C-alpha cells in the first residue's frame, strides 16, 4: 500500500511538472484482483425532475392541449391524431400490401379472396372482437 501511495505521489509530481512522456497506468487498473477490488463503484439512478405535483399539473395541461387539438385543430391534425398509431408487424404489413397489389391487378385467386379478406381493411380501422 505504501508503494502504491509513493507511485501516486510520483505521478502527481510528474504531471504537475508537465513531463513529455506518457503517463503510466495505475497499479490499481493492472494489479491483482485484490487491488482492483478497492476501485469505487457508483450506482447510477435515473430520476425525474420536479415535484410530483408539478409533473401531474404538466400532464393535465398536455392532455388538455391534446384534446383541444383533436377537437378544434386543423382537419389534417385531427385526422392524424384520431389514428391509433399502433405497431403493425412488418411481415403482416408486407403481406397485406402484396395482397392489395395483387387484388388491384386481379391476380388473386377465388380462394385467396375468400380467406384473406381481412387484408382489405387497414389495421387501424379493424374492429377487434373478443
């Protein structure tokens, strides 16, 4: 431990003098597991800013603005906000678009049309029945 302190003092003196040679790696970084165990670990935690009341107040304000845009905003914005915007599986999307293209060209067979009509309606407009 005394050797380690002496090395640190030497390094501090060299860095204060502005030596041109590269700094040495500390013994703690390259030393034995016991020496590395002394390295400090800091747990980080994500925290929200502001008080609970302030966040709740801002959320209510944002909800009010959103409702106002949905009811009194421009028609394009109202149409955009009225959509569900949920995740649609990329494979389902690709198969649906392919089916629609084939349907427009008249290439789908009767069986495909009979069993795959669920592709015709957009996923955001489908009624979910349970």
